[in-house]
């Protein structure tokens, strides 16, 4: 890969490494500083409401843009091989959903016993959560398959666990008591966003963990066989 293209790819991957933590840190600070806001009860999206709501709106949109750039870098790293199309496409859907969630502001969380009144932009905001959480979950499955192909069992297991945890926690957020809705949603977000961060950092350090298939090594008696100098399908380091 030419040096300029490699540098561009590294910048794109850095967007994932920086964007996910930035999103979490921003809503944690906002949730603490916002008067009358209860982080255990209120969802992250309700930080978009009120006088200081523009901060969370920008947080949604900026993170979504950074995730789409990360998806472009991921496409370069994965190509060619399993998941090189669907993996980045699903991460792009995740980023696009975040942008939509910022542009179309949510409705206020209902108080106990209060009738919920949905607005059109609140409905669009809720629908945007599907590509965010479902898209990220399926992306984890696709990348888990890619890691299995590359014989990275640990990475495959981590990606698979994340893929299962995200929808389970998402459902729990809606089914739980309103007193802990915000808390469970935050756990869901941190679980998924942490996977993006860790994967981005790992790919920046060593793209070959996912870029190529590791060759199987079998023990042979007698003198060691000469090193194979031309094997483009060889991953770096141990599987």
C-alpha cells in the first residue's frame, strides 16, 4: 500500500478510536452537569433537549461522521476477504443512525403515570436507534466471522459476545423499570462503543490481525523447513 494511502487509512481508523470515547465522555459530563437530569433514569438522547441540548446534538452528529470515516478505513483493511463489504456497510449504517439521532431530536422521557405524546421527529429519532444498535450488533457478528477466518479465536469470541450483549441490553432497556432505564442504556452504549474503540486501536497497531488469513503450522520431524518468503495469506504474530 502506498505511503499516502496508508496514512489516510490510519487517519480513518483513528476516527473510530477517538470518536467512540468522545461520545461517551461527552454524555457522561453532560449528564453530571445538567441540572435536574438523572443519569440512572433519563436516556442519553434526552440530553438533546433544553437550552444546552445542542451539545448532545453535536455529539451525535460528530460521532456519526467519525464512525462513517472509520467504516471507510475498515473497508480498506478488510479488503479482500469475508466481511469486507458487509462489515463496513453495517458500521456506516451505525454512523448514519447516530447522525439521524442528532438531527431528529427525541421526545422527553415520560414521568411516572404520564401519557406519552410522540412527535414526528421523536419517532424518527427512535427509528434511528435500529441501525445504531442493530447495525452495530450485526457488524460484530460479521467481524467475528472474519476473525474466525483469520484464526483469531480470542477476537472472534469478544466480537461474538458483544454482538449478543448489545441487543440483549437494548431489550432490557425498554423492559426495565423507568428508574434504571438510563443506567442500562449507558451500559449498552459503553459495551458497543468499547468494541469499536478496542478494534480501532488494535487495527492501528497491527492491521494484519484481521487483514489476512493466518497459515496453519504443523510440526514436522527432522530439520526445520526453510522459511516461506512469499505467502500473502500469512498473518503477523500468533493466532
